[in-house]
């Protein structure tokens, strides 16, 4: 009997030692082989900013493994099994003993999600204070897999969007299908880099829905709001032979922040207000009707303050391509040139350029970029190239006052709008179209008319004074002559 009891005790001890150990809620930020995270247990980052665990979004009863801000449990920033939810609370996250992968298992042992990380015998999992879930080698600390390389709908400080040009790895955000369903929705936020002048584009399936405008060296041209929070959340853009990426960091002491693509296709930068325990919106795009991609078509210009014209107008030297359509508020056909350009490429061109001030620069998909030349050289290059239809500075200087570098457009100018602190665009026009527009002439007339009236009144007064003085002088002279004459 004693031998049987001893055998049972040994078996029980082996079972305890070999069974995965659940993580005590909030006790640690790491776990390794032989441990797990079960539904109801959590992993918390060292500073307490982020929590990993199981959750049900919105009104859904499905269970997902995710990471969220500890101060705001509904602010989920990453989901592991977004396309394979669990039906109950029997889920468990483990580090596979044979491969070192993350495995998310359901109640019957099925794999709902796997990290597919490189095999290693010495591996440890950690939820970092940045919100990044990593698998690293315990000895070298080399990262074998990280959640930052597999974004959901949220961009956190330290993450990046873009592409590794050597490996082909690409990072972009994808909206949820709905507030109750974190599976991939209809919107993707992607860093476009066709010209090596990056800009962020929001796609609705296969169509562009919104773009930020190109990077101007300080912020994306159509997002001037970024200048107000760049001190706390510096923006970083890298355009090299190895990668084209965009991301941001957070300075020490800055409030919590995140950039989210909603299921409705709205991108927001949210900042945590600890005093009210709410997320405040620092940026939203699209922000108005003019942010809808291509709202006014080719060579159209959108003005969010011009409701009387359905927000759209044509650039100088252009008229609506279809006036009846514009009357019906269908402006996507854009505008056509009034007078053909005169450029044969033999030095006899009479074309010139008109300045369009304060705009979000057009889509750069059909543009070429050279950051090594000045804006003056850019003008000369565009003038000598009959295919060049517009040009602008690629970068703006600190404090304004012009820029440097060169962007040249050889195709339609599309998605142009007025924007606060926008840049200058130089549009190529025929010589006859370079005359002062009527609005400018009217402005000058309205200024010169009162000035001319004032000058006229002054001249009349001077004439009256001169005449009065001359008459008064003659009268005095006559009186003196009579006084001095002898009495007859």
C-alpha cells in the first residue's frame, strides 16, 4: 500500500512539473515554455501601460486574444486571432515546447492562431512597455517574432508603416470589419512610395479614399495639424535603398497616444487625457468634403469654405470638362485646358507658370522627385520639358520662407485642395492665360478707385486754393494802388 501511495505521489509531482503553468494576473510581463495565459488571466507590461489577455469586442460574445491600454480596456491595439475567434472561454496562449512558437489553442486543442516564428530551444515571451509582444532568444535577446510586424488597425509609438525593399516585408493598418468584429475590414492605410517621396494613403478596397499629401520634410503636406503635436510625438520618415517607412515616437512624459483606422474609414490620432479619462482627437482624416480623393477631378481645386460652388472650382486657365455635370454637382470629371500649350521643345516655348498658393500638393503617383536641386533649378527643368505640367518644392524650410528640392508632374494634377499652411504649386499655362485673372483685376480696381477719388479731391482743393490766393492778391494790390494815388 505504501509503495502504491509513493508511486501516485511521484506521478502527481511529474504532472505538476510538466503541465503548463498559468500566469498570475498582473504578476509579470514575461513567460516561457511550460507557462501559459488562460482566459481570465493577463500579462501586463513592466510599467503597467499595456495588458494582454482575452476579450470580447462590443456586443460580441466571441473571444479574442488581444493587447489593450490598461487605462482604457476598450482601446484594443492588436488582435492575434482576428479571423478565427473562439466560441468560449477555454482559450489558452502557450509557447510551443518543440518549436518555440506562440500557439493560441481552443478548448478542444485546435490551433486558432500561431506566430510561425523561427524554431529555437531557448525562447521567452514578453509584453514590452511599448505594447509590443515579442518572442526573443533568452540568451542573446534577439527578437524572433514581434506583434509590431503584424499591425492590426492601430499604429503605436515605435511601430512603422511602409516596406523593407530588400526582404519585401510590408507594414500597413487594416480596419476592423465592425466594432464587434476585428476581422479585416474594407479600409487599408498604406505608405505610398512610388516616387520615393512618401505619402500615406487610405484605400477603400481597390480605390483611393483619402491621402495625406507628400512628406515635406517636417510633416505630410496635407496634415498641418502635425506641427502642433510633433514636439510630443516626433514623426519619422525613412526613404532609402533599403526601406521606405513612416512612424512616430513619444517623448518621455508625453501622454498616451495611438493612430486608429476605424471601420467607417476614418483615421484618427487619439491622445489620452488623464484628467478626464477620455481620448481626445488631435487629428482626423478625412476631415471634410475636400479630403475625399479626387473630389474635383483633374485640374480642379477644392475649397472647403466655398459651399456656394459645391466646393469645386477649376484652376486658372481651365474650365469644367462637363458644365452640365458640374451644374448637377458631379465634379469628378474635372477641368480641361482653355488654350493649348505652346511648347515644341526647341526653345521657342512661350508657356509660363501661374502660382497656386497654400494647397495640399496633388497626387504624386505620376510625379518625379529630385531633392538635390533648388526650386529655381526645378523651374528651369520644368520649363525645358514640354511634358512638365506643374512643379513644386519637395521640402519646406524651418519657419517657412520657401523650400528646396523638386517635384515635377507630367500627368493630370489630381486631388488638389486648399489647406492651412499649404505649399505653393506652379502650374504651366499658355501665354494668353497668364494675364491677370478677373478677380485680381477687380481687386485692384476696388483699391485704385477710392485712391483716385482722394487724389482728385486733393487736386480740386489745390486748384480752389490757388485761385483764391491769386484773386486775394489782386484785390490787395488794387487797394494799395488807390491809397497811394494823389488826390486830384
